[in-house]
């Protein structure tokens, strides 16, 4: 069966940067609902359309196709007093500009701490990077009615608990 709209695709993949540094690898296949359901990068979905089980693929994604361009205005320096006493680099906090509603919140990662200030970055760690997404298709099947209704793939048997 070839990959088409409303099929569930299973694949193993590797994600690396443009220099070949491995960023992520799956040991067990992941699955997504194919056909514009936002389960995988659109550029990857487009490259997989029409392929079959066992086929290999390679997609180079520019920043706009992956995690976006790096936005310097998402780096903020805040007073140390706004943060818990036990703060460390790498901790993450959800927040937004003063007066912003929750829809405009971002996940900020602590990147620097001084006695008086904390620097946080709201960019995804891979923002601004060109990435290589390679892998092998391990399965293709028709989506169940429940998967189509929910807009995402469920387990191997088509069942999912919400």
C-alpha cells in the first residue's frame, strides 16, 4: 500500500544538522496520520506521499520548514527576583509579555543566571538550523474512523485512550 491521504504511516528516522551531527534517532517506529493533519513536518509529509513500505527517504529542511528562524526578540533578560531560589540553566518556564493572553505564551529556557538577572530564550533549540530528516518507511495502513475523527494516529491496533 502506498502512502496517501488518510493512511497511517510508520517510520524510523534520524534528524541531523547540516554538518551531519546526529540530533535525534528513533529506535522504535513512530506513526502519524498522513494527509495534512500536522502530525509531521509538511515538507517531510510531501516527500513521503506515494512511497511504500521499505522505501528510504531523505529531506533537507530549511529553518522555515522546521522550527522557524531564530527570533532575537524571544531572548529576554528578567530580574532574578521573578524566579524561584532554586533556578538552574536549562530549566523551562511558560510565559509571555506583560498583559499577553495565554495563547501568546511561549516556553522559555533559562540560558544564563547572574546575581541580579536571568536570561531566558523562547526559541526552540533547533530554531534557525537547516536539518536533515532521513529514514525508512516501516508501515502503511488505512486510518480507522476514530483516527480520522481525532486527526491523529492511534496504536498499532487503531485504539487510543483519551
